[in-house]
């Protein structure tokens, strides 16, 4: 057990290195782009489907312009559509996030040009189901690595970063509008299959990417001061404390309350158990949260346990926050 913990600690220290995080992101973005190109060539095109987001718009433009004899290739359309949105979001989203996202778009365009993936399945429904699942995986892979596939992902994460809510349902609705145009031009059967494809893709994203899901921690401990001190030094969220009396022991204890993201929950629980092995932690799902909330940085591929050093609060800031713990609201 001790050797496992040592290896884990060394891995965390290594992950603190900026260059390591950038390598992780670059590798994940490359894999995401390759998978996206594979999905388009092996599933989308053979089944006459329309992927979601700006990629779908690029595919639609490709097919519409092909009818007129002047074809705008999908790979070119992806770049042309994403560059203006990237410039629009440049000041609102991390520059690093935008650059890696555009790297994903550029690599996807490149792989579409140089790769030639053959269809794996003959049945159209199987192409829809497995293609939708793999499409969602490709998007989630980029998101979890601290990037995106561009387009509507830029917009969705911009809104999520400001409101703390996912809007993939609204993205799906917007895609349906594009599908209406697609159905009117190329057949409603294909549009119906594409809706199923995009729905599966959206659900796959929600299943694998939980950056903005929240949980509430109710913590019972005798070592509240030590836990709060370590928690505030390491994490960005607040925590509140109340004195209670144990029903069985009749001894004085402390009840801590904090709302955190699922992205951080494993690290928070691990930290608290290291300080107080007898701590009791109740993890509750939080459907919504009203009030100020620190959303974190969408451009980092590692949990808050290994934050970017230049994003950590200063010592004086942490001290001020410790001084106001009793009036904190647990955010």
C-alpha cells in the first residue's frame, strides 16, 4: 500500500509540470481528431448522416455545394467555420484552450485529407448507433483533456463556464434546426437517422464528461480545524462548519458542509481521510446551486489536486479566507 501511495504521489508531482499537462492535452487532442475523422469516413458518410455542431454544418455545406458543382470540402469547411468563433471566444476562454481546440479542428481536417477509413458495418442502424457513440467519445476525449472539438463546443463551454450548467440539450436543439434543412434537401429518412445519431452522441458526452456536475459533502469529524486548513490550502471552494453532538457518544463533533464538483470529489475525500481516518463523509448529488461558484479552469487536463502553480491563491488570500470560515456559505 505504501509503495502504491508513493507512486501516486510521484505521478501527481509529475503532473504538476506544465509541460506534462500540455503533452497529455496534445496526445488526447490528436486521438480525438483521429477518432473524429474515422467516424466521419467510416460511419457518417456511408450512412448519409449529419454529425453535430460545426462539423455537421461543414458536411452539409459540402453536400449542398457538391450539387452546384462547386464543392466546399468538409475539411476546409471545418476550418472556415471554426476560426471566426475561436477569435470571438479568444478573450472569454483561455488562450491555451482555444489553441488546443483549434489544433483538434486542424488535425481532424488533416486526417480527413490523408486517411481513408473504410466502413466497418453494412447495417445502417448499426452505423448510426456505434457511430453516434464513437462521435461522443471523440468529443468527450477532447473535453476531458482540456480542449474541445471547436464550434458549438466553444459556445457550450463558454456558457457552462459562466453559469455552471451544461447546455448540451440546447446544442442538440440547434442541431435539429440544421437537420431540418438537411432533411428537406436530402430526405427525411436520413434526417431521422441523423437525429438518432446526434442524440446518442450527446448522451455519450454527458456520460463521460462530468466537469460541471456537483456534489454536496456532509462531513462529520473531530478534527475540523485541520481538515478545513488543508482543504482551503488545496482547493478553491469554501466550506462551512457547525458544532454538533454525536447521538451515540454524546461527544462534541463538527459538521462540515461543502459543495464541490464531481471532478474534485475523489481528491477531497482522499485528503479528508488522510487527515482524519475516522471521518464520516456523506456525498449527496446536487442538482442545482444558486449563488457564487468557482467554476475552475476548463483548460487543464488534470484534477484540482494538481493545479497550475500560477493559479493557486496566495498565502495571504488563504489566510483571509480561513479567518472568515464561520461566515462562509459552503461554496
